[in-house]
C-alpha cells in the first residue's frame, strides 16, 4: 500500500525571479494505491468475484465509498470518503483460478 498527501498550491514566478505561492488547501487530500494483490477464483473462494463485483457496483470511478486507512492513528479523519481514480481494473491470470490485480488506486473526495 502507498499513501500520499496532496496539497493544492499555485506558484507564481515574477519577472524579477521572485517566487510566491498561494496555498489553496490547508489540509491535504489523501490518495492510496494497493498493488499486486493475488486473488483466487473458485466456488469456495470468491476474492476475484468480490473485487470485480465491488468495482462494477461503483461503476468504476463514478461512485464513492468509505475507506479506513489501516494506519489510521497516523492521520486524522477516518474513515475517508474516496473514489477510484480509474474506471478500469487490470486483472492478470497467473494460473488456473489464480489472478493478480495490477493496482487499485483511489483518492479522497469532498462534496
């Protein structure tokens, strides 16, 4: 898992070379990436079906869901309202009924 804090700043460079920056967000929005998960697909083990079903239910990046960071003590404000950053998920079949997820990326959203 990777977590990154994203701020929104607007830097400006004057003709004299002086740099000024406007901070447009006082607290970060977070982004997470989950990489290389191995999933099993069998009648008794439904990892693959559950991940695909969850993404299909959300219609990719269209809908949001709540995510609790496993290291929640290190940042405030859990759970986070998040949405996937892409509409597609890449699944690779490693062998019979064994699949690998390339990456699941999602970021905090606000309304």
